[in-house]
């Protein structure tokens, strides 16, 4: 007969295997815990990543848009809801020369019709490579020189490969660059130069697109950096007052981000509180289950004691068993989460209505490990009291029959 | 004397009142001696054996094993005696259901101190107690007498100098009880000291010496018969 070493681990596995229902219940609780904790962590980190990315990408002091579209521009930038709105060309020219403006550049938005290239509608953004200071440097890093005539640079979620072609309205465009993910509307946008954007806008109108002014010089928004010492709020207020009749308004991107991050802060606090609460609840339920089974198994542990196990050894055997339960549960929970999360991350990120950008798993490794460990250790922590009690009382229960 | 219990007492608190399970009990067991303890249920026999085995701390008194007072030892030192020095067979069944018979017998090797020598092989011990053919079975598949034999084999694994057995023939038929008792006689003949609890008059006859326990008090049996002769109750 093959001799197995009867290590604490071996003994734990034996005893867990003998009580499959109990083992499944205990591990199930830990699995649920790990699932929620790790899920909460990934969600939090991704939302935070989204807001961070927005802060980096929205590098302008002010965004001038038509009155009534202040919300839309936020939606378009932060959440990728395609929208199209237009300022009068002449007024736009005047705005760019305003007192206090250090840099200004026009952008032209066109919302594509439903497109087969992407699961969502696509936002086309025309920008002026010469004056732009917000997206131009970033686009240059994806495709040096930016998009030329008939060329586009696509956001990370657009189903086009660099070198391939995509059709918008009547025309095919060559994809010359693909951007890294931002977690924002940029991921479902395509960028083209201003001349190409004007052509696209004309086709859009010919195909029945509405709401475009007739002067042919329409633009959607102006990104502005103010001069040093100019107060942005004041600057915005002056424009709102001075150009009310021309239907011009101002959005402050940093305040968009601030709003998003304020909302996020509240959400993350809720996630953290719920996670902690769940941990405490799970540990409480586990502690209860352990203490019930401790009574039932006191004599079994008394046998170890009769055969020479010290109190400490007994405690170690109990803790080993609960650590094994915890590990099984945490691995199951993490595995299940991985499957669910990876399958539904896209759906989740779209439905969240907030900038969403998951950091790489590698960069999350330390926190993921910590959260995994916290789930894993719930049973040993919960069983600590029972383990000590068993160490103390097992000897009493073995000397009498059937107790 | 290998084992001497000197004026050992054990009290428990029950519903606020102090209850004396063992009071002022003294006993001695020498190498190669087979000593029996008899007494009614609840008289404190198991409590006394637990104290002597180092499983229960006495409230008062001393237990001298091989010249050293074990009631003064820390748990780790005391536990190290159990197995290699003191074999203890609890009352009732005490095999682990999750382990096979042979693993149950080998278990003490993995619970005690590592320095302790391995002792006799588990399979050989099972043969010795007449349970060799059961090695691969699980406790749930064994009869009461078979379980008893296996737990004796397990207590012998570390070759203890003192073997303590609490009602080792309690639930056995006379033939089986006699056979198990024969095992203890063999072990005593090999030089080990044996202290056991039994109710069986036929077996008590075969003990070298005998103590009787009543209401927590222990008396050497011959002393008791002399005294009880004069007491009318
Ligand atoms: N942990 C405890 N707390 C309170 N009372 C106890 C405890 N353990 C034992 N007792 C009491 O001590 C007395 C002696 O118990 P013990 O088990 O030693 O009796 P026993 O002689 O072995 O009986 P039996 O022949 O039925 O095994 C009993 O009255 C029992 O109720
Ligand atoms: Mg008893």
C-alpha cells in the first residue's frame, strides 16, 4: 500500500472531501466575496482610469459651442454619444480673435448614420492641424503628419485596421492610424483634417443630414486656451453674455471632468463601503458556520489531542482547513469573474455612461493580489475564534464518550 | 513507580455550584503492571484517566510520571509525552472517519514531535491486534471489536511506556472482550504499564491490582472491601 504523508494539508483535504456540501457552502461564500471584491476593484479602477484619461485628453481651458449643446458636447467627449451641432462661421471667426485668447482652434463634428464598422454610431471630428493644440499632438503620435486628403485616424473601438479603408457617406477613407484607448467618446470617433471634414459634411447634407447652416463655413466648436492671468470663468461668462444673441455658449472641460470625478468619488465610496460590508457579513456567516461545526467536530479534534497534538497544532490544523476552503473559493470566484468580466466588459463600459478605461492587468496586479488575498483570508480570520476554542476544549471532549 | 498520582482533585463549576468530579485521588502503576479502575457511571473514572494522561489539568494534586511532575509542564512538553511515553485510548470510538484504518494507526507519527522515533510499523501492529486484514478499510465499515483493536494498535504505535485505556471492552461480547483483554496482558508482559477502566468482573479478576471509584473518591480495592465490611448503608 502506498504511504501518504498525513500533513495538516492532507488531513484538511481529506476532511473537506468527506463533507462536500459543507465545503461547497463555505467555498461558495468566499467565491461570491471574491467575485464582488475583485469586480468592484476592476470597476473602480476602470472608472478612475476613464476620468484620468479624460483629464489628460481634454487639454483645453474652454470649449465654445452653440447654446443648448453644452450637455451634448460632454456626452460626445466623455461617453461617445455622437452629436452634431454648428456655430455660424462668421461668429466663429470673431470668437477666435477675442481678447484673452491665447490659442484657439476650430473643430467640426459630424454624426455618421448607423455604420457597419462599429457597434455604435461614429462621431467624425474634423480638426485644424495647424492651430489645434488638443488632439493634434496626440493624433501625430498615432500617424505622423496627421490625416491627409482621403485619410482618417480612428479611435480604438472602430473596427478598421491601419492600412485598410472605411466608408463614410459616399467616400472611402484610408485608415492611417489607430489611437490608444481613452475610455471616452474619442474611442468611437474618426479624425480627419478640416478640408476633408467639410467635404464629408457636404455629403452628409446631400444624403439628407439636417441642421447644418448653409454658409458652408460651419464649425461645431472652438477649443480655446486663455492667456496667463485670464480667469476662465470670467472669460466664459463674458462670451455667454456678449454672444447670447448668436446662440454661443461655453463649456469648461475641466469642470466636466470635475463633475465626472465627483460623481465617481461618490460611486467609488459606495463600492468600497459595500465591499467592506460584504466582507464583514461573509466573515460573520463563516464564523457562525465554523463555530457550529466546531461543536460538532470537537471530538474529532480531541482525537488529535489524545494522540499527542499540542493546542497550537490543533489550531493550525483548523486554520489550514479554513485556508484551503478560502483558497478554493477565492480561485473559483476570481475565475468566474474573469470569464464574466472579459465577456461583458464592452457592454458594461457602454452602459455605464461614464468615461471607462481599464488599466492593464499588469498594473493592477498588486491591488488584485491584495483583494484576492483579503477574500482568501476571510475563512481563516472567521475561524480563528473557533480554532482557538477547539485548541482549548478538544481535550475535554475526548475523555468522555460521544461528546 | 512509573506513574504516581498524588492527591489529585478536579472540580467543575456547574450552574454556579462547585462540583467535585475527582477528589483527593492517589494511585500508582509500575512497569509491567496491569491496573484496573472500576466504578459506577459518573464516578469520575474518565476524568481521573484524563488527568493522568495529561489531557486535563487537575485542580489540585500532582501526577508524577517517570520521576517528573507532569502537572507543571507546558502544553507543548506535555503533549510530547502523549504518544511516545503515554498511550491513551479514549472511551468510545475514536477513529477518524475520513482516514483509512492504516492511516488512523499512522496518524500519531504526524502529530507528535518530529524528533520522536517512528516506532513499530503500523501494518505490523495491525497484525499484532488481529486487524491486519482491515488496513485498507474505513472505520465506518468496521465492527465495534475491530474498531477497538485498531485504536489499541494506534496507541501502541509510538511504543509508550504507559498505556491508558478507558473502557476498552465496554461494548464488546464476552469472547471479544476477553480477547482484547488478552492483548493488554501481552503488552504488560512486554513491560509496559497499563491503566484501564472496566466494569467486567471477569476481567477485573485478571488485573494485578484494582482501584474502585465512587463519587470522585478512589480507593484501592482491598482497602475498600475491608472498610465496606464495617459500613452499613
Ligand atoms: N466538563 C465538565 N463539566 C462539568 N462536569 C463534568 C465535566 N466533565 C465531567 N463532568 C462530571 O464529572 C463527573 C465524572 O465524569 P466522568 O466522565 O469522569 O465519569 P465516568 O466515571 O467516566 O463515567 P462513565 O462510566 O459513564 O464513563 C460526572 O458527574 C460528569 O457529569
Ligand atoms: Mg467514563
